[in-house]
C-alpha cells in the first residue's frame, strides 16, 4: 500500500483538493510508519526464534503483532491529525512544473518527530536485536567447538 499511495500521490495532488491531499499525506505517513513497525516486529520475532528458543509461548501472538504493527502507526497519525490536520498538505515548490506537487508533512518538527525519530528508534531496536542474535549464535558456535574438541581428545 505504501507503494500504491506513493505512486498515486503526485497525480492526486494535481487536483488541488486540500482534503484529498491531507488524506493522501496521512495515508503515506501511515503506511511508511507501518512498514517500519513491521520491520521492528520481524526483528523481535527473529530474536524470539533464535535466542529465546524454548518456552516462548505468547498467547495470541499474531493478534498482538497485528495490533502493534497496524495500531502504533495509527495512534501516531491520529495524534498528528488531532493536533493540526494542516500539518499535512501539498508540498509544491514550483508552479511551472505540475509534477512537483506532492502531499506530505509540511511542518519540519512534525516530520522529524513522527518520522525521523520513529525510524531512528526502530533502527536502534533492530540493531540491538541483531547484536544480541549474533552474540547468541557466536556463543552456540563456541560451545559446539569446545564440545567437539573434548570428544576428539
């Protein structure tokens, strides 16, 4: 959906309808955050599968993942819309080029808080999960090598 909204955004922005542009910008923002949220959930699943292998039963795991994957971005978009719906709009830079129209976040602070900071937090989370999984794999490999040396002796 992120790709579909992104590809149709410029065309729909050319209609110069503020409501349509706000809707498209909010949808683009939502699906971008949802994509990164799902990437974070994949790293958590990776961690659970490779580090916490045994005795990891989470009741209604898929439902909880879906609620987080689709719900967290929805909460962020709702907060932005409640504060001021005009944070979203047409970012046209020049009137001479009709294809320069694009519906997106107009306020820099909102962009940095709701997109850049969010993506940065997810990057940190993914990096932490990745490092933890690497250490786990390395320790399993070390234990296996020690056992094989012991049996060879």
